[in-house]
């Protein structure tokens, strides 16, 4: 029996309502564990007039049959917290609780709802994002954030760091490692040997060194070395035209917005964040906490449904 964990994320955001709305898509042959406050989920059910049954558990080992379960730590003082230290504590606590179960193989897939980094850090979360926390928890050094959709897939080489720090991170050896990771993970998860389009860092991929040196000194040599080793790569591609036609299985982008802006423009409704390099399946919808529309039943459930479906599909492979 496949077991899918779902974290509540920041309870002041759209995570709780998206979980409740996703319940109508749950597979009756699978077990779903909601890592979150029972009182908050109950409050959302009332607010949205959505009804589904779940059983409260203390450990995943209690689950013997398909259904919906909730692991409640009873952290929040209220059933509808505002953006605050409390909402940060809830987000961090349930993420940690779920990841422990995933690391020990008690669940086969994990869908994480968005957290707010400001409140999470006040609650003691010292990572750039959930992806970095997952990598640390799994004790892996080589990992990547894959933004996945059927029409477009991108991996940011650097993620949640200031733009001024990006050039110093662009190094040939690290590009080699990232592409090899992408190749391994695509073969493992999708049965595909990917063709990777590698973007340049500077406008026009540096114009032969006229606009910055990183493209010629670090990126181009990495591409050539990968080709010599038999990897299917092209680059450095000019960032301003790389996405006019989607010609590659996946794009390696040099910084966060270089890849995320075109991805969200072309694939937001079905966009999924999939973590590469960790031993279990983890997906997340491609958006933030959206405090301004939370608890109003207007959040787009498309990205969360896509994240659930991809998590289920890949978790089934792991389970088999």
C-alpha cells in the first residue's frame, strides 16, 4: 500500500485549504497522512463546506489500510493563526515530523505545502528553503530543485541566494556535478536519458567574453567536458532566446529567476517542484503561501493537484 504524506505548510497561507480541496482527488487504494493541526483542518472544512473523514494517528505504523489520516502535534493555540511566529512554528514542526517518517522509509512520497521563510526562520528554521532542509536531513550533498511540467522542465543551478552572489558560484566542476545528477535522476525517476540545455549567465551568453567571463571560462568548458563523456548537452545558450522553442528535456539555468520566470509564465497551473537527489519522492506546488487569498476558496488548486499526481506516480515506482 502506497503511503503519501502531505505537510500543512504555513497554516496562515493557502496550504490547509488546498489540502482540504485535494481530498476529493485522493485514491481510495492509497493512504494519505496529513501532517498538520487537526483543529486547523477542521476549521478549513467548515469554512469551505467540504467534508471528508480522517483518522488521527500517533505513528505511521498504525496505518493498516487505505484512507486519510492526520498526525497532530497540537502546537497552535488557535484554529486560524495569522502570519506570525506561531504559523512559522507550525510549518517547521510538521515539515520536520514528516521528513523523519520519509527518511526512515515509513512513507513513499511527500507533498509539502508552502512555508514562509521569514516566519520559519524566526521559528528556528536556518535553511534557504525546504529543498535544502530535505537534503540536510537525508545527508546528501548533491541535490537539485527540478521545476517540472509536461511542457517544460528547469533546474536552477543556484537557488535562494542574492543575485550578487551568483557569479562566484558558477564553477565548471560544480556544473559537471549538477548535470550528472540530473542525468542520473531522470534515468531513475522517468526512465529517460535527458538532453540538457545549459544556459549562459550573462546577456547573449557573454558574447564571446565581451559581456562577462563566466560563460567562456566556466560554462562552455563544462559543456565540452560533458560532451566528451557522452552526456547529451548543449550550451551555453543565450538566456533571452532559450525558451522561444522548447528543444530540450530539461534546462539548467544559472540562477533562480532565469529559470523560474519562463517556467511560471509557460507552466504555472501545472508547475511542480520536485527534489532530485534524495532517497524518497518529494513534490511541492510551484507557488508561495499567498496570505492575501488564503482561506477564501479562490487559490488555484492546479499546481497542488499536479504535485499530488506526480508524487503518487513516482511513489508507486518506489513502492514497487
